């Protein structure tokens, strides 16, 4: 079925573009109780006021309505199923085909390693490892990425810089960076996608970003769109049902029920947990009709839905807390990052490029960090991807994990106050840095547990800043700081160089995203790509439940004394 669906959606030409018919960018405010009573309007911010809006039709109407998505090749053809279902099925089937081949080869390698090298020791455990939170202890298998101390983050063996600037396709030639869709495809399959494959995934994610109310055209009707079919038998082919494709009406209802002054990250994690009730993986595996070896198939469907719903959820939280509470429907002509920007109320190509870069750079980071490990742990118990993601977001909300770029901003502002209006120089920055260390403080944004060089993701952000915000005061300060601090920290830490968190906050501030307690949610949207892909690969490789052994302090002491004797 895959080939006809691909031809139906993309047409005979590999490079054919998908165009929106009708009133493409006329999505009304679809997320205020899923049937808006007022038209969408952007919150007034310095960034939106200073940046001219992208060329698009004005938002018309006041009820929830989805933007039509069509291909010239599809006009006049008899559809075997509705176009939305066909779009999702085409992308899923193509991804399944590629992932099946890649996973089969990797499973064979795993079996060979287990059979031939199962007893080989690849490391040792010391009391320092146990007491120190297992920091740096090699004990996890994560297929999507690995951190090379000298080369930086490598996704499926390829350096991030090469992926972003050379390998991955862009949605449009004018874009500076590849699309989020391209990276997600790569994470899921380990293969660089073609332009046609990116278009397939783009269409699928668009459909999964449309709210149930907009799809049905009625808030009241949408309220039961998924509920009415919830009791229907679920099988591996039923993932195109509305209840699994559309953003459920329950999401904004839950968010609106939470305290308006609550932390955005608490709302984000709560919504992720609530989405578990709309999990295709949970429905299929719970039915007992699917063998464990095929669990990766429903996991793949949920992985795509997770990425789409994470963006919608984040936008609803942002608008409710910092804006007018109204989120526009996605535009099929825009890629994932640009649609996310519009949902947040950001207009213009530079904002699109910033979010594109941010989402790409923060998508994945091995499996040992708190959010990735927490999600993997919960997923290993065969909880659904949404429950696993909720666990990961609980970890990301911890100040030792997800607040790094906020801490960097705080220190830069502290430096500005110390300068009292004087321009930053190497001399005065060096004195402030030394004073910070002498007082027992740390300089956030510098150093890394694994890296021994400047984080390539920092360099990519700096290059973007040099092009777009070179006159921004915070950026100019950071330019001096990045030269001085490594010298000051040299000999005190194993890696004194700037990391990815050192720069992201400065960029977000410069482009109008000044609500710092939302930054962790933004981080979570990006990390949904990596967590989703890791979940799929764990199921495809048949990884077991994670169950390390713990010991008490008395046991540890006895083991140490016994070894010493």
C-alpha cells in the first residue's frame, strides 16, 4: 500500500511540493476551549513589534477550523481513506519499512555480542561511582546518539555540525537549517531522508498537530470525537483513527484547570501524563493482540504523536500564561519549527530559524542525562511513550538538569550589574570571574562532564548570533566572557570551555522569548524528538526492563572492607 499512498500524497515528481488549497493560513484560534470565541491576535512583545510579519493571509473566522492540505497530484483521485488518514499512514509505513531493516541488522549484532562477548568486562564499579550518582559509568545502551569527548555529540555516528550544515535536507532552499522533520526521520531510522520522505513526515506531523475540534469543525462534536471510538477494537492498523491522530480535547481542558500562576513545567509534565490515555501503544499492547517483537510499531506511531502534541501543549501553556490564551491552527505550508513559532506568537523568518536551530541542537544527548534516563527507565517497563516522556519532563524540571541556560543568563546579568554601565573588557570580566570563584560560586555555561573541547552546539549558536544579533548587549558581553572564563577556569576543571547552555538563553532573550520559566518547556519540546526516538529503538531492539541492584551503606562498607582485606 505504501507506494500508492506516497504517489497520492506527493505526486509523480520526487521534488513536487505540497501546497495548501483554499484559505491556507486562515486557522482561527483553535485551542481556547477548542472552540474559540475571539479571533487570534499576537501578544504584544518587543520582538513581534520589531519583526515584520511573514507574508500570509490574515486569520479569518472565530471558530476552530483546520487548514486544508492538498497536493496537485491528489486532485481528482478517489481516496481509499480520508486524506488525513492517508497522510499518516504513508509516513508511518515508510518509516516502518526503513526502521525494520535497520533494527533487524542491529538485533543480530546484539545477539552476537551477547553470545560471543557476554562475559567480557568493559569497566569496573568503585564506591565513588555508587556514591557519586553513577556519573560517567558506562552502563546504558542508547542507539540514537553518543557524546565524543573531542568531537561532540554524534547522532547515529554523524557529528551535529555535519548533519545541520551538510547532510540533512532543508524544507526550503532559503532556510539556513534543515527541518525538524528531517532530524526526526534520521533519529528514527538512522538514514538521511530524501526530500520526499521529509515531505511525508511533514504532512503527518501537521495532521497530528491539528486539534480534534478543528478537525471536526465543532468544539462540542470534538469533545467526543475520540471517546466514541475508544471502545472499538484496536489493532496494528488502526493508528489512523481520530483518537490517535488528533490532539485530544482533554489536553487544553486539563491545562485550563491548573492554576494560572503555576510553573509552566508542571503543566507540561501533567499534560504529557494525561496523553497516556490517548496512546496507541497502550491501546494495542494492552489488548494482547500484538507480540512483544512488534511493540516498536505502535511505539513509532506514538513517537510521532508525542512530538506533535508536545509542541501544541507547550504553545497552549505559553499563550495561557503569557499571552491571550489563544493558539492558532497549524499552517500546512510551514514546517514544524515555523508552525511552532506561530503558535507561540512569533512571526518572521529569523524567529523560524532560531526555533529551527534550537530544536535541532537540543533534540538528543545520549541516554544517561536525567530526562533521557528517566524516560528510558519508565519505558523499559512497557509504559507508553507519553508516560515515559512525562517522567523525563519531571526530571528536566529539576534545577540541576533543565535550568542551565537560565543560570547562565543570571550570571551574565550579575556581571552587567557589577560593570555598572562600563563596557566589558577582558580585564574587568576576569576580575568578576575570579571574585565569583573565590566566593565559592560557579560560572554556569562552562565545562562539561564528557566534552573536552568547546561544545560544537555552542559554536553553531554563536555563528547564528553573529549573523543576527551582533549588536545585542548580552551577546557582546558573552563574546568577552567566552574568551576570558576558559582561561580563568583552566586547571580548575577538566573542561573550561563553553557548552550549549551558555548561549541559548541569550538568543531566546534577543528574539523576544523573555519568559525564562518557560525555557525548560521549550527544552522539553526539543527533547521530545530524542526521547521519542530512543523509546522506539529500545522497543525495536527488544531491550529489557531496567533493574539495577542497589545496596545499603552497611553493605557498601562491608564490600569495601572485604576487598581491602
